[in-house]
């Protein structure tokens, strides 16, 4: 157990009077694979935007003893907070190696930057093995498949030395095999490396298969929190996803997954 | 053959440098009349600006529409020094100033009496201006079109300021009629040849610097900033600093080019630094291939040469040619002539669907020839 | 990257540059030793001789300079038809100055060094002339410059066939004073001609008890004159002295009229508006306003009637003739006169023979002053009429000797620095 | 007092001219991210349309009224041609559109020189627009009042077009989120073309207005294009009201600074103000869509 845990206290984000994230309290521990779910507009992405410094917020977001609120994006990143985006954003014209090398180099000095890369750093080689792209090391990232790009992004988070990983819909648009692959990758990372991982996801099957814990957001507020089973069984969650009233087990399972 | 391996090939690079040096330092002076060699010297100055534009625009994605400002800063600093050095020892006031005003030399001219201060200022002043402007805009994430428009407006304002202060800047005439260059007579053909040699050396040095920056880790980072600036930020870098550095390097190159332009051409006027010349500098870069190392250099020289020879024959023809070049090259061949090969291959592959189409990305990063 | 090799290359090249610099280059102090460089390459051995026309055929000044080119061409054709100069036909080498001083300097050098022309005719803006001046001086060649300008200049290598200040601005001030103007407002474009002209005007005004109520400059190409016209109106001077250039005149006069100001209440005397520009400004906006020149299309003389008729035959009935066109036309005939007097195309011979060369020009008799290379001209103040032409309203009566440094005017002492 | 009033009016008037020049630009820039440097030449085309119409009709009053719609159509057609021939293929490269349209502007300027000659031409203002209206001892030129009114009418028409018509809804949807609009069945191709027609048509109208103020020559457009872009930059993307505020603020600032200094200094100071403003509020400009980030 280390001190790398994320603790949000009364975290609030508002845009011109509209409160997108409303006094959220949440903590995520290392080794946890926390899924953030909720209907469209619940504030999931805005929440990780706020933690990563992209949008201004109030309240506090403590990470590894530091408050992230009010810091600049690249300063937060240097504290070991990494994130991905819904649309995979890799440097399309650079190779896989170059992508990872850049991700690994935020702390490089001027002199290192001014010189050519003579050998591939150890962490990059390791990360490439972890994400399974070793064979594609010299391929421009733009030619990778959608799934491979997402893995590359995750690999970039690893070499970046991020200890808090926030992933925005990492499996959207992936094939079933790719989803599986991604889920196992995330589990491995969270458990083996003892990292703190937060995943924003719509895919309920994926969530059910890999989440160790779940937070449900609705209208900017935390609606429920707990294990997958606990959350699925929560009537308020069912109401948010299915509308008010009684619902048959079949309908509920169709939306929220089996085992309710 | 893979262009990338050519770029990294040590011997090819050395060979290319030697070839260029021989062409410019031996062949050109032997073949050209002094007048034409002077013109070539002028083109080389434009090529220096182009090297910087290639770095900032091609690699960094900053559409620099105001390089005329930095060119002008370097040029006017040099011109001020030359005018002060030419001024009669008795008064110390340059000829054009004495003609229209009796106020004497403005205080901000005084530092440039010193040759050393002048040489330092030619590098430092454009760099400082670029750093200030770069940080002011990039830090606030003003970029893309906004940056382009601002840099353009800056060029306009700079020209207006120069024209509006004829007592201290020579107004719309600019500064000209230089007798000497650091003590050497500008009328002596031997000295003019020396100036040309200095321009060649400066250009080669800039190409070397640009190449080093392009193949370095910084170069990769700059391309990353161009393609996905926010992503770079989330990796813990400060993109503003990365971009500002490239912008400053481009500014210094433009400044030095301007400083050499003055003694070689013999005049600097606001017409050489405003919006139109600033954008005009881009066309050569676009034609040659903005992301390549030598494309901008060759493109700038070719365009300047075409302008001189076309305008000698058809006065209004050049305007049409320039306009059409902008339209056709940028719209249909964004990678410039350097990308002509891949583009043609792409067409051929499309015509023969049996062959699996290769992915060609244009503008390509790897074109380094 | 092989830094070391690049560095070595730079070092070698720098070293060789140093050798070149210190080895054989002449210092500024022994400039006289290099005068030989100015040796002319003009070829007069054949049956023709080359002359250069250097006008802006593109860019903002093309509007005006094309007309000068046309009248230069007319003069050359007439001279050739009449047997040429000293029996040699004139071959024209035309270059485009592109409205940029830098291009003027470059093209001048090309005409002198590359084409080896005997003389160059052209230039319009003071910027273009100032840019060309060192080129002509260092190559010891000849330029004939056909436009009125701000004076305070005299080069052995330039003949100025337009008016200098004492042939245009000073008579214009005399005219306004005669008409009873007690106060003036000065409006001009922001460059050397208006600024120098206004310096002269202020010195004149001081000596003659005229109050200068304001002095405003607009950037070249400025198109919003609301603020400046507001200031002019608020100041309420007796007359406005206008040294605006080009398109700005259009915006200024439209604004002036729309603000309710008229030629009767507050006349605007302009020194840069000729017949050519009146159409663009719109006659309705400028009718009745005075201008100062040395030539109008309406001058009633046989020489002018022929000039206007020839010009219209060559370029169309709709074309008008103006002062700079006439001065350009005249300049070619003056050069012919100088060559015939010197019996030589050589620069030194022409410079020696120039003084006293005279020509019955469309504007009247003009004579070259051998000391300052300007020509004696008659000043004419005209008024713009409804037909778009300008009719003489006042004349200096006889040619005024050129005095570019205003040495003979006591009130101007100290102006020429 | 009188000068105070007339300077305020001059500023508003200058602002209304800027607004006319920038309105169409704000529309095309906001809608498609296209930086149309040839917008200034569309203004020029509008001015020459007024010249041609006046030569055909003779009567200044009638021809002004005919010129306004005619120039709208001429400008609009030029815009459609530009969109269809060049820009259509470049929406993913907004910066490059700047260079391409700069080329177009060079060609159009030279064409104008070759067709209409290099000399400026004059369009006479109708008698009912000549001279000033005097209120409280201050003279307001009628042409400037007319342009002010024209600009306000243009804003009102454009605003109601955007607010109340199906076309307006499509345009607003595309401005906010192009891909979403496309996926919900809006043909962005057609919307783009119509937007470009309207935006470029407004440039034509601006050209007619400018014939009342100054000279009509091939470089008419270059005098306004940079200022118009500054208005758009300050106003913010796709914001008609932003452009309105920016145009009037810049116009008044220009005329006040010019009154106390000179026109040259005023231009430079206004630019400095714009840069300083962007330091304070790049937000009006900077929109992050974190889900896609591109």
C-alpha cells in the first residue's frame, strides 16, 4: 500500500451557472480499477477533466498529498496523473517508438532534447511489451487500428510514469476480442503495478467483467458507489437508467447486465 | 529508397553540404556577373527566412505570417549601424536625418553606433521579440488561425510604425545609400563577393542547425505539438515553451537574413517587411515542401528567381503566377514538390486497383531530401 | 547528425571569409581608388542606342506611372520617327518598379549594368527616387525624374524635370495669400514629401503672418478621414493645404463634401491631384477646388495642342494629359537636346553640356539649370472644372528659376539643415 | 461637446464599416473555420458591381438601391465558386485555406486591374445622401448615417435568419458541432455552401457601402481585411453579437486614439489592445472538446 490515492472532496465544476459536477466526494485507492458510469451528461468526463486540470474547479482533488485544483495541466501531469481521451489521440505521424519516447521524456533536460535519440529507453521497450506493440515499433501511429491506438495511449501513460490513470471510454468502438484484451491489460496494470485506475465507460458488459469498484454519477452528483453487484441492485441506479417505476428482471439485465 | 535513411545517412548529409558549398561558393561566382551574383545573394537571404519558416510552420504548425517583422528588425538594426558609421564625423548625424530634421539622432539609435552591440542585437532583439510574443500567445493557447492573424496584424503594424516615423526610420523610403560595411567599402566588388560568401556560410549554418533540431528529440516533440498539442500537455510538457523556442529560432534566422540583406541589396524599406512580403515568403516554403529540410530553401530561391525573371518580361504576369501557385500548390499539393513522388505513386496505385493501395500520408514527415 | 563535420565546415568557411575580408577588400577611406568601377558599358557604336524606362507597371503606383510610361513611349516614338538622336534610333528597355523602392534600386542597377542603357527615365515617388539615387551615383549614370517633389536634393546624376518646391508650393502659398487666406490647415500623407512640404509651408506662414491651425498626417492608403475632417472643420481655417497621396484623396474629398464643407467656404489646395486623378475622386466631390502644377491639358499653345492630339491618337480619346506626363515627355526631349549639344552620349559630356539646354515644351519654354540639374518652369494655379479638366486661374507669368534648397528665400533660412 | 459627439459618431461609423466588412467573415470563419483572405476582394467585387450598375442605370439613387442586391449576388456567387472549386477539399486544413485564399485575392486584384484599369473609379452618391444632417449644431454626414443603418439592418436580418429559419438552425448546429450535426442528418455540404453564399454576399454589400466613402480600386479590399479579421478574433467564433460588439469597440477606440494622437499610432495601439485582450479572454476563442481533443 502506498500514499498514491485520489481523494475528491466537494469537487465542483460549473460553466456559466450550469453545475456539471456537483460537490462530488470520492476516493480511489491504488490497485483499484474504478469505473465511472452514468447516463449522458452525468458529468463523468467533466470530472476527469477537472482532475487533470483542463477545466477550472472548486473543492479539492488530493493526489499523493498534493491538491490538484488550480494547477496547470502539464504540472498535474508531472505529478503522475495521466489520462486518455474518448477519441484516441496519438501522434499520428510519429512511430510507436517515438510516441512512447516522447511520453517518457517530460523530465528530460535541454541537452537531451537537442540530441537525437540514439537508443530506445528501457521503459519504452518494457511498455511496448506490456501493450503488445513490439512488432509495430517502427510503424507510424496513424496506421494503427483503433484498438492499437488505445493501447498505445495506455502505454504512453505507463512510460509517462503516471500512477493515476484516467481513461475516457477506452473500449468504445472496439471489437469483442479487443475489449477483452484491453480489460485484461487494465487489470494487470492496476494489480501488478499497484496503480490507481479510473475508467469512464458506457459499455456495461465491459464494466461488469473488469471493474473492481463502480461509482455512478447522475446530474453531476454521486448516485451510488460500491461493487458491481451492489450498484446494479441499487433501485436509484435502475431508475436513472430505465426511468421511474418497476422493471422486469429481463429489461434490467438487458441494460445493466446480468446478475442483478 | 527510403527518404528517412537518406536523411539520417551521415555521408549523404556531409556530401550534400559539400556539394551545396561548392555550387554556391565556387560555381556560382565563376558563372554569374557581379549583378546576378548580388541577386543570388538576395535570394539566399530569403532562403534563410525560409529555413526558419519550415521549422516553425512545417514542423511546429505555427503559420507565421509576420516573419517580415523579424527580418525587418535585423535589417533595420544593421541599417542603423551602417548609416551611423557613414555619418560625417563632425556631426554624427546620418544624411537623411539631417535633411528633414534638426533634432539629431534619436536616443534609441545610439547603441547601434557600436558594431559589437549591433551584431549582438541582430540575434537578440528578434529572439526576444519572438519569445515575448510567443509566450503571450501560446501560453494563452491562442493558436492556429488566431496566431496567424495576429502575426499578420503585427507585420502590418510594424510597417505602419516604420512609415509613420520618417525622421528616425526613413519612412516609406526606408534606409539606403550605405557607403561601407564595418569599414569596408561597399562599392568594391571584392567586398561584395565577401558579403555573398558570408551569406552562403550563414545559410549553410542555418540549414545545419535546422537539421539538428529536426532529427533531435526536440524535433519529434515539435511535430507532436503540431499534431496534438493538448496531448503533449497531458504528458507533462509545456507546449508553449516548445513552440516558442521554434518560433524564436525562426525569428533569429529571419533577423540574420535581414541584417545580411541590407549590405547586399543596399536598401531596406517598409515594403520589404509588411504583410505582402511576409506572406510571399511562405509560397517558396509551400512549394518546396514545408515539412522538409531543403524544400523551403530551394523553393524560396526558385520563387525569388522566378519573380525576377518573370517580372522582367511580363510586369503583371508575376502577380497571376504567384496567386495561382498559392492556390494550386497549397490546395492540391500540400506537401509541396517534395511530396510529388508519393502523390504520383498514390495515383498510380489508385489506377491499378489490383495492387493493394499503400498508405501515403501527406504532408509526410519523413521527406528529408 | 554529424555535428562535428558541420562545425568544421562552418569554421573553414568563416576562416576563408575572414581572409577575403581582410585580404583584398578596399576600405571606405580609399573609395576613390574604385571609381573605375563606374566605367560605362554603353555601346554607341551601332545605329541604335539603348535607353531605359523604369516605371511601376504593377502595384499601387501603377495607376499613375503607367501614364508616365505612355508619354515617354510617345516621345521616343516621335524622336525615332524624326530620325533619332544623333542619327541613332532609340531602343527602349522597359522595367517594372513594382511600386517598391527596393525593386526600383534593383532594376536601376540591372538597366545600368546589365542592359548598359545610356540614360534611365522614370520614378515617381520620392521613395523610388531616393532608392535609385545611390545606384546612379555609384555607377555614374543618368536618371531623368519627371515628378514634382519636396526639393532639398541635387545630384549630378539626376535631372529633375518636375517642379521643385519654389516652382509649386511657394507659388501656391503666394496664391492663397493673394486670395486673402489668413489661416491654413495642413493635411498630408505620412511620408517625406508632405512632411518636408509642410515644414516649408510653416516657415512661409510664419514670415507672412499666416496662422497654421493644424497639421494632420494619414498613413499611406488610409481610407477613413472622419476624424481628420472633424478636426479640419473644428479648426475653421481659411484654406486647407493638401499633400495627400493617391487613394487617400478620394476618401478625403468624399468625407469633406459629406461633412458639408465646400470649395467656396474653405478651399482645399492640392499639389498631388492632376487630371488623371479627378475621375477617380468624382468630379462632384472636387469641382471648384484649386490645384498647383506647371502644366494643364487646357493650356492654349500650339506645342500643347499637338502633344494632346498626339497622345489621344496614340492611346485613345478618353485619355487625359497631366503634369508628370508632360514632364516625362519633356525630359526625353531635353536629354536629346543635351546629347546633341554635347555631340556625345557619355555621362560626363552630357553633364557639362546640360546647362542652358532649352525646349519648347507643352507647358511653355523650359531651360535646364546646369548647377542644380532642375529646370526653369512657370507655376500655374488651376481650378477643377465640371468637365474634369483643370483651367489656369493664376500664373507666375514667367518661368521660375529652380531653387531646390530655397537659398534665395530669406524666410527659408535654416530649412535645408 | 460638439467634438465629443462627432468623435463618438465617427467611431460608431467606423465601427459600422468594420462590422459590414467583418460580418460575413465571422459567419464563414465560425461555420467552417475557413480563413478567407479573399473576403476583401469580394468587397472589392461588390464595389465594382456598384460602379457597373451605375454606368448602366445612370441615376445614382436608383443604382444604389439596385447595387445592394446585385452586389450581394455577385459576392455570393464568387463565394460559392471559391467554396466549390478550392475550399471544399480543405476543411480539415483550415490554416491552409488562408494561403489558398490569399492566392485567390492576388489573382482577383490583378483581374480587377486588367478589367477596370489601374486608376480608381468613382461611384457618385445619390443627391439624397450628400451633405450632413445637423443635430444640436453637430454635423452628421448622411452617407455615414446610411452605412450605420445598413450595418444594423444587415445584423438584424442575419440574426433573425439564424434564429428563426430552418437554414439558421442548420448553420448554428454545424457551428456548434459539425460531426454531430452531420450524424443527425444535416447535410453540412449544402449548409456550407449556403453559408458561404450569405457570408460572401455580405462582403459584396459592404463593397457597395464603401463606394460612398472612398476610392474604388483593385486594392480596396486589402485596406479592410486585416481589421476585419481582428474584429472576428476579438468577437469570438460563430458569434454575431461578439462581432457587433468588437466592431464598435474597435471603431470607437480607433477614432478616439486617432483624435488625440495620429492615425498611424492609433492603428498600432488598437492592435496592442487586441493582443492584451486575448491575454485576458482567450476563452471566447478557445473551445476544448475534451472527448475528441482535436
